C-alpha cells in the first residue's frame, strides 16, 4: 500500500519519450495537495503509463488544468481498478484490454459518483475529496454492451478506502446525470 502526496506530480517518470510507469499489483493512492497556487497531475509520465492490475487512485490538483492520469506517449489499462480525476482529460489508449469510462462534467463536482448497471446495481462508486470536471475510471466490472447510469450523490453503505467503495451493500440513488 502506497500513499503519495506532493505539491506537484506525486509520481512522475520524466525521461522524455522512453520512461514507462507500470502498475502491476498492490494499492496506490497519489494525490496533489490542495494548496493555493498548486498544480500537478495525479500520475505523470513523459513516456507511457501501463496499468496491469491492482488499485490506483490518481488525483490532480483541484484548481489546475491538470489530469489525474497524464502521459505523453499514452496510457493503457489492461486490468485493475483505476481512478483518475482532474480538470483535463489525457486520452486513454483505445487498445486497452480492460474497458474504461471517461466522464466530463460541465461544472466541477466533489460529490459521490456512482455508476450502476441497467438494473441499478452499482459497479463503481467514489467519493471525491475535491472538485473536478474530468474523471476516468476502469474496473473489471465494466462489460461491453451494457447500459450504465451515472449518479451524483445519494446514500451509500459499504466498505470504503480513500474514497473508493470496494464493497457496496446498499445504494439509494442521487441525481441521475444526462449526457449530451
């Protein structure tokens, strides 16, 4: 288990075009401290980022135009539970082996975010500590062809670590988000 807090880019592979930051397993929480005038991505590579497994939560500075997951040569998600939140979106490679979802909000939100399947069963829930507009996540629970609903707020019960709900025992929906 790693918790990394910094005033700028908590994790950064800075070798131009050749650095690869790989997460294979374990638990990683990287967050830029919410200080006045601060900036930084949650996780950053001037090369590429590869997520193969484990849990990785990556939070950019809430007031900067930075991304939760930022790489110059592309980010790939092949497995694990991955969260990236910031105020810009750095695209995730479409060749990723695990499905991912990218959400962009018209206004910043720090509310509980819950994604349910068509039957209302939660597949992802995260209670953000700061306001963000761009949120990307991936979990093995996402399946191709499924219809998903995105909610802000509501009442949730279950096990939570660093805002991520690993087990959800009950959820009363908040506000259903519409896409457009």
